[in-house]
C-alpha cells in the first residue's frame, strides 16, 4: 500500500467523527436559547470552520504527495498547527463556560427573585413599569442562568463541574431532568475537537522524521505492501 493511501486512511476516522457528530449537528441545532453570552455559537462556528480548513489542507496533501514519498516538512508543520489548535479549542471552551457562570451569578444576584421582601417592595415603588420588569425575568437567558446556577450548586467543585460539563453537557438539555445529545454538543464539541486535534497532531509530528513507520522504503525492506 502506498504512503498516501495509508495517510488518507489515518484521516478517515477523525473526518467521520467530525462530520457525523460535530459539523452536522452544529449547523442543524439552534443554540440561541442556551447561549447566554451571545458568542457561544460564534465559537462553535469558528471551531467547525477552522477544523474544516485544516482537514481540506490535509486531504489535499494526501492526494498531492507522491506514491513513494512522505512530505516530512508538511507533517511537522501541520502537526504543530493541530497541537496549537487543540490548545485554542480547549481554552475557548473553558473561557466560554467561565463567562457563562460569571454572567449567571450576576443575573441571579440582580434578579428581584433573589432580593428580600423589603427590597422587592422598594423596587416596586421606585419602578412604575415594575410588572414589565418582572416579566423580563422569565426569558430564555434567565432560565439558562438558573440552570447554570443549579449546576454550580450541585457541583461546587469547579474542576469536577467542568469535567462533567465538557464530558456530558450536564443540564444542557430541554430541562434539568432531560438530556439532549444535540444540545450537549454545545460543550462536548470542545472536548471532541481537542481530542481529534491532539490525535492528528501527534500522528503528524511522529511521522515528520525519516524513521517513521510510514516510510515507503522501509516498508519494502520489511516486505509490507
């Protein structure tokens, strides 16, 4: 088997996982109801777009590379690029969740529901449009903030909570007792994309030297077709 055939086979698994479990769902799902920051969906589109671009570059190289050769310089460069993007993807996910939790805490503290009876009375007296203000509390943003606060209260340990968030999505479903795989990808996508980037990064870096396992001449000496 030629080098580029093996090269393309290595790319098939991450490409399949990406298309079926990430790109397809991200473009079909509407995350506006759970995106309390306003840029969560933008992050997901960047996630998908950048990985598509890297995938196109990799597959293009797989078809361009000669039958009896390996583009070692390309492997080294693209390998470190994947590692770099793995760090970016991981950081983006953590940053997004941190901002969401901070906003949820702020909304909870500012909500009239968190005030004492005396404070509520003062609020009603000072605001002629108090009823309208109260109605505004019952929005998707506030509902999502309440879910996030429920997650924080249930799992006060930040590291363990983040682990659950990025491995299961926690309460990202329709309600706190329901689970929706599509919506859970709002967080899980970062974990999958980071893992795929690390996998591809290691593969390309390992195969950026002459003694790598895909060298055509060595395979011939060993009797491998």
